[in-house]
């Protein structure tokens, strides 16, 4: 992630920001979910929907 892209992301969750490269969505969503699971964090509906859509880009 470039410095400019990181600044644009700020503290936004996947419901409000996605990596600019769609080819990275699968990796990003899996990493985000892993952190949420590790710390037993919940996701709001918009975040969960965005993550679901990003997971749809993963190869079967």
C-alpha cells in the first residue's frame, strides 16, 4: 500500500474503504477477518457486507 493510499484509508473499515486494486480484495478481507477473530471483535452490517463482497473475489 502506498503512503497516499494509506492516508486515504485512515481508520476506515471495509464498509467505508476498499483497497484500490480489486486483485488485493481477497487478501485484505481475509486479513481483516483474521484480526477481528483474533480479538473477538464484531463487524457492523456495512462492514460485513463489504467483506462478503470482497471474499467473493477469492478463487474457489
